[in-house]
């Protein structure tokens, strides 16, 4: 079977993690990296045994040696970088958040569909065995009717004011960086909320340092979601129903999480598959297989899933009054 040739656009921490785990994927080969500086690209390539280095994103996007590109740049660049790659005939796996708003996401998806190219939102947690097992348990009915979801994700960001996390120009803040995990998990469990309530603490730069969200549903279910980049937080999820409770232990978003099932007063540890690596190989394997099978859309993270997530994030930001500087541009702005 042919090898899918991968390129990585960006050389930050997440790019290193993804590149390291890509070696665990059969039929995938990491052949190229692109950075804004050739020196940085060459250093990244030397560390990870990559053959080709490019000193610009454009050179990587135009390379005939690459089939699919993983976008690992700051949040604000996901939209233009994805369009650059698609416009040069490359499939794309784009790191979360997929875009800064729904308008951008729709343009990216429209471009991919028009060019018949694969495009996927890199929500890596959705591909982890424990997360997929969680979905199976919820659907099985063993928990009864789901009444409550509690999801927390937080840490203290020891970062410079202009760092990715704290800079509004880069799409910073707790909501877009880590709160997004709480949100897509809850959407998978309970679906679209009928009402949303939001409270935030904002910095002098205008990004949300802490974000508390309540999802309310007409069937009586509720979700309490909290994200923070100013304090250590137990990063776990509890799903409670009329017959039982399921916990994804901290850190719920990665492959070290354990499932704890509580039914009839008994605690059961639900075993799931464990592989070496950090867990990014699962989404990389899925994307590789999608390309080998001629798919242009993931059946696990569909384009509709991506749009729903962006719409929900936008509902929350509208309530919280969070607007990013790049959205002042009429071509990148949110829907009214």
C-alpha cells in the first residue's frame, strides 16, 4: 500500500508532539516541514529526521513531495494557512481551533469541497480509545437519561503577555485554547444546548482568563463547563444519568485518562487500549486512512461537527463580548 506523505506547517510544541507520534502510523511518512525561517525548519527537521525543510509556508504548500499538511500555527493563522494549502492542492489536518469563527470555517470547508480535497478539524481527543468508549457507554443507556455533565480544564499559564495564550492578536484566551475541549465533549454527549449562560474574567488585553459556561436543555439536562489559564484545575469530566455516573479522569483530553463507571453503588474501571506515544497517532492514522480510501471528509469529525462547534463557540463569545482583532476585517468577521 502506498505511503501518505505528510508535511507539517509550523514548528512549535504541538508540531513536535504530532511529528513524534506520526512515526507510529503505518502507511504514513513525514517528509517535509515548513517554517517562516529556514533555520528553524532545518533545526526541526534535524531533530525529527525529516528530509525536506522549507523557509516559508508557501514553499511547503507548493511542494510536489507532500500529500497532506498538518497546520500547527497559532490560532489566528489557521484560516489563511489552510486556504494556502488547499489552494495548492494539498489535503489538510488543521489544529484546533479550526478557525476563529463560523465564517472562516465555512470558507475553508467550501474551498476543500470545491477542490475535492480532504479537510479535517484536528480534535485529537475524539479518536482516543477511552473517549470513543465513553461515547459507546453513553449511547448504551447504562447511565440512563443523561442529566448533568461537569467538564473542567485549567492550568496556570506562566506565559509572557504576548504569548499565544494571552495575546488577542493570536486568538488567545481560555475558551478557544482549552475550553473548546469541554464544549465539543458536551456537544457529543448532550447535543446542541437550547440556552447558554456565560461568565468570564477578562485580562487588560481583552482575552478571557477564566470562562464559566452553563448549557441548558429543554429536557432538563444541564452542563457546567469551566476553563481557566490562571489556576490549576482538576481537568476531568463527569457524566451523570438517572441510572449511573461515568468519569473521565484527569487529564480527560489525553490518552492517560481512565474511565470510572459508577452503577448501583459499585465502581468499575473500564479498560481501554493503550499504545506508546502521546495519542496524536490515532487522529493521524484516521486521516491517513481517509486519504488512502479516497475520502474528503472524516466520518468521525464531519464538516457539520466542525461548523456546529464553531457556531457554539460564537454563541458563547457573543454572550461574553469576546471579539478578536482580526475580526474587524470585513473579510474575516463574524456573522451579524
